[in-house]
């Protein structure tokens, strides 16, 4: 709730630049997953995040095919806390072969100490997502160096000053930050883009989520080119609700009520 009013104060310094972005691939059907990778690869994306944690054999088969066909891409895994510690240790030791950049939230309960154990045992870097939502959790993760990456969703952290404070704590602990959206509309996403523009660490950010919407209040797809968000702070004033799209949304809501 604090996020929206505070963003209007514009107390931060968005930086015009091209920000590399990743795309998320759901793994439920092998052909669909491969088609999606192929589509985004041809669009210029080179970082792909795979949602895993449900079907080891299927996921491994898809990862094997993708890595064989596209040796130049970077793989990220997100288990959304789908594994027990034992399963995470077993699978990630195996999947080290795919050279994943990191695995987000490998274990049920997100036990912080287990994150660092997975990292040291399997050699796969770990990322905290659900486990970092406020200053307290960020302090625990950074002071203990329990994760290699923090996946920061500014809308869920709730305000800009805490977001910036967490970024600073991460930097002091040599932990990398990846800024991602949390399924905001195009207007909300534009402010996340602005915050992401301030973190220039060369990592792909999780910002290309507009195509997950069947209906949105504006279309920002033209900002994404060759796997990058072409960010310019001027765009903060140009992404406005489209009156036709708002009308469509209204009719969809009325139909579903
Ligand atoms: Mg995640």
C-alpha cells in the first residue's frame, strides 16, 4: 500500500539505459516449453527462467533439450519452494550440468540456513525470493551471506527507501540483486522499470511480464527489444491507461461478476 503514493514523490534517480531481461518458461508440456524458448530466443532473449519443482523427469528432459540446442543461453531455475532439502540436494547436484545461474527458493519453508547448505553442497548458487520481503529478512540473509542473489519485488517490499536499503545491504555483502515485477499492470510495472534502471549489474531483470496479461490497461510491449527493456525515464509519463483498454477491462469485470 505504501508503494504507490511514495513512487509519486520521485525521490529517486531512474537512469536511461537498455536493461537485459529474462523470460519465464512454465514447464508443463515439453513441446510448449520448447516452442516458447524458441520464440523468445529468436526475439533476442538470452536468459530463461524455468519454473521447476513438480516433475523431475519432464523438467530434466526439457532442460537437456534446451541446453543442447541453445548453448549460448543462461539458465535460471525457480522451484518456488517445491522440494524437500534432500530432493533439492539430489536434483541440483545433478542439474549442475546445466550450469544454472541460480536456483530460486529451492526448499519448502524457505529455511534460510538450508539455502547456504544447498549452495555449498551442490555448487549451484541460490536465490531468495519469497524469503526476502522486508528489511529484517534481508538483513538475516545478507549478514549471514545465506544466498547468492536476492530477487527483489519492489511492490511487495512496499516502499522505495526499504528497497534501496536492501540493495545497499546486498551490495555490502557482495550479494547480487535481480529486480522483478510482481504482476502489476503496465502503470505499476513502469515504476519497477525505473527502480531496476538504478541497478546496473549486468544481470537480466525479471521485467518482461506484460505478456502474461490477457487484459492490461496499457501496452508497453514496444519498450522491449532484443531481450532488453529500452528504459527512458520520459516513458514514466507516457505510459498511460488506454481508454479503449479500460473499457474492455470494465466489460470483462462486469461479465465475471
Ligand atoms: Mg520466484
